[in-house]
C-alpha cells in the first residue's frame, strides 16, 4: 500500500528545463517533520474556516451572475438583435493565491472578467458595471482604478475583498467553456487585456508544471509565511510578491519531484542561497510565439539586461515578474536566504525546530537611522487613493538613491505601512539606511542626495488626481526616536543587550546571529573609521537628506531644522549592518551578464539518481549556475552588444573602487529603476536614465559642513 502523501507523486516524468537534482523520496522522519510544519501553519492561522470557504464560493457565483446580466444589458443598449442579446455572455475567472489554493482567512480574491469585443473597458466595464455594483447593497468600498498599468476595480462583496480585472476579447460571443490558456485568446487584443489575462494564464501554467500540487501548496504556504515574517514579501517595495514566490517554489518542486514539503523548504534555501543572480529562474523554455508580443530576452531588449533577479513567467508572452527588485532589496533577500539555509542545515541534524526559521525579523532594531515618510489626506477615500499612488512611487526613492550614490548606500524599505491613531487619515512608511559594507569609512567625503529626495517628492506631488489635503513629509529619525505606533501594542520594547536571533555557524553548534559587539565610541572601528562623539539633533521635519559614507545628515529646506547623525560602522545588529569580520571582493558582475546565458537548451549531464548529499550538491551547483548557451549564440550576443553599447561589452567583470565616483562608475553599477506613467502606473526607467551622470550642485557658501569625522 502506498504511504499517505505519496499519491499523485511523479513517477519519472520530467517537468522543467533540466532533469531533477534528485528523484529521492521521503523517509519516515520526513513525514513527521512535514506534519510538524503543517501544524505550525495551522497554528499561524493560515487556513480559512469552512464557513468562509463557502462564502467565497457564493460571492464568486453572485459576481458571475452579475457580469452576465451586465453584458446582456449593454448588448441590448447597443442595438443588437434579440438572438445576439440572448447569446451575449461574460465569464469570471480566478487567479493568484485563491486559484493556487494558498489563500488564508481574510485574503482578497483576484478575479478576471472576460467579455466580448463590444463590451468596452472604459465605457462599459468602468461605466455601466460600476454603476450596477454601486447599486448592490452587498457591495461596499468600491474603488475603480482605470488608469493603472493593469486596470482594476477593487471592492468588497459581502465582506470579501475582490480585485476585478477586465479582458476584452476579439470575440462576439464568450463561450462558457472558454479555455484562456490557449494563445489564440490573445489575438487582436490590446496590451491591457494581455496583462489582465496574464495572471490567470500564469497561475494555470504553474499548476500544470509542478509534479505534486498538494506538496507545492504546502511549501508555498511556508514560503509566504517565512517571507512575511522576515519582511521580504512585497512586490511594490522591491521585494517579491505572491507570484514570484510561487514561481521560485515551483522550480524547487521540479528539481526535487518526490520530496515532501519539509524537504522542499530546506532545498529551497539551499538552492537560492547559492543562486548566481542574475541568471533567470525558468519553469519552461521561453517560446517566441506567433502573435508578435515581446517576450523577456536580454539579447534583444535593452531593458531586460538591467533586471537583477529575473523570475520568468511560464505563459506566453513570458515576462520577468520581479523587475521591481533593486540592488538593495536583492542583497537583503540574499542574506535572508543564507540565514535560512544555515538554520535548515542544523534542522536536518535535529538540533533546531521550525520556530527558529520563522522568527520575525526585527526591522526597527536593525538600523541606527531611518527615513520616515508620512502622508495624509482630508478623508478616508482620498487617503486610499493617495496611499496607492505613494506606494507605487516609494520604490523610486530606493532606486534613485542607489543610482545617484553609485550603489554605495543601502536602502531597506519596510514592506508595510503604519497608522497613527492619534492622527486620522494618515499613515507612515519607513526605510532603514546604512553605508554598504564594501564602502570604506575613513575620510569625510559626503554623499549628497538632497536632489534625489527632491526629485522623489516632485514625482509624488505630480499625482494627476491630487486633491486638497493630500500631503507628504519626509523626516529623519534615529532608532531611539521611532514613534511608538510602529511597535506592537504601541509600547516601545526595552533595548536588548544583544540580538537574540539564532545563528548556525559551520561547526554545527548553536550561537547567536548578528550579535553586536560592544565598541568604545572613542575607538576606531574594524573598518578604520572613527565614531563621532557629539550629535546635534533637531527634530524639525525635513525634506532633504545628505549622506556621508560613514554618517548620515539631514538638511531641511529653508526654514527647517538640521539633524546631524552618524551611521555606526560597528558589528551588525540583525540584517541591518554586516559583520565586519567578513570581507567582500571589489569585483562586481555587470547587470547584463546574464544575457549571455539566457537561452534554455537541454542539460549536458544527467542528474544523480542517488540521494547522496555529495551527488546532490554537485548537481545543484550545475543547476544554479544557470542555463548555458551555445558558443555561436554567445558570440552573436556579444557582437550585438558591442555594437549597441561599445563602452561595456557583455559578460565583462568590472573592477571598481568602492570610493570611485563619476560617470564611469555609475555606468557600471546601475540598479533597476522606475519612472511614472501619467496615469500612475509603474514603468521601468530606460537604461540611459540610469546611467546618465547628474551634475554636481555646488553647496551654498553659507552652509556649515554637514559631517566632519575626527581623523
């Protein structure tokens, strides 16, 4: 008899672009650990009740009935004959976490309405259907966003949050058995329809490319919980969102098709802790298609060469789902993968439990200095609109600081927002700031990002739907000045003597992760920088920031105050500051390096059939090095790039000095950035916008030096 959990498991069919790393199945201890993992997920409240599940089904049924009535109504209004009105149809599809089966209590449902060619988006979907929904007593908090990159209507239906997209197909009649996974549905459709259909098509494709759906779902629930606990779950903040984590987990399921969820979680961190970004993660080969839509291809598309963490969607047209990732957020996630991998290695020897892996990240203990971005509006509706716009712009602040500071300053955005109950119709965002590890701390040369912050503010206040009362304020605060509303229960925790986060060194013994050694403030730190003795702090609100390599300074606009602070280059505390005992090479890979290894042929070697750790490790190294490309393709690609970008040929490793400045450094170290559409959607900046040096503005002679380090 087959043991529980083995039903439906792969019997040898290969899924993915390579052979699996291991076909090995679970042992008895793996079943025990998987049950422990499932209990942890249940205790964390990740499973909805049966009553809520039934309510969701009822809501989806009512919504489907509503759109069917809507399409018949507009068909009649447009003068169609009785038969066409009778045949007129629209259909509701689901995607996202609900379709994947990993949604939790209170989660929204991502839905797609597919309508015929005569049901127009602007006039009918955001017109007549919106009016119908407003007239329904079950519908509340309706918020249409027609100008978004993917137009959407957000509302609650009987208390269930709904995100409703619309796809206008080139069909007069929508069949009830429509299969949107077929590429033919994309024929003669606009870009907004293609993007709207992409969510459903990608979700269905993922489910078809994993060997065991139940194990995939349990593992994905684990990774979503882990990412939220560790503060790296947010696409808009520059980390990874739900679809990104689903694609990463699906690839691990392909590489270990017979593994149980506890094994998949461990292998997830083992693989991605060593992944050679920007080599892309692919579930299947990228198909060119016959409809002419652009697919992700760094050999042809200049923008694709600047993607730092490509995670490619499997459905045509294949796109990079993680173009939001910046240099700082990639560094943060990489460190988290390494930490988790160390913990999993010790868990394999029964020296740790699951709680250590899912320990929440203490963001407000990790940094000495923060930027606080406060926004406010006149009422709740205006705040909802203002908040959505500002959140879509916040990532620009990180990317522009990286660009203007030549990637020497790390910006860590908190993925969430915080509300101050004492101030209605407002919320706050926070960003941790620190000098990157490879930047030397000796000397007092400054990084001036005042123009960067001003550029960010100008982008925000250019909101086309701005209303009176919509305001934004940027201020600097030190850790001890953090507002109490960011802490659980509104109570500031006592300052810990040391960070109490588990670490697993190579000897397998338990210790503490990222403990902070006590350093005499009058002594030089390990990197040779000397700490400032005095701090001059003015709590006045500020709107511009000036940063020194070993310290930070905030300079207000005329009439504001000045705050002089310092980034302490001592041992790390949490993820916020790196361990000085570690050294980093001054060698960095250009962002377009992965273009050389883009195409996906077969694999050159067979995977190990045995489950030995040595064999598994060896084949894992081949997998994470990325897919290879033929010599002819490589030469063709290099020739293409030498013609289009003669300054820096493909695949060259750039040797840089961390203190170097100027256009040459900026052209070598560029992050992925965004600019705004007039309608507020996200768009990638052109490479030229990232690489063009900005003129250095002379400081007014009456200003005092912001930072001076004692030598």
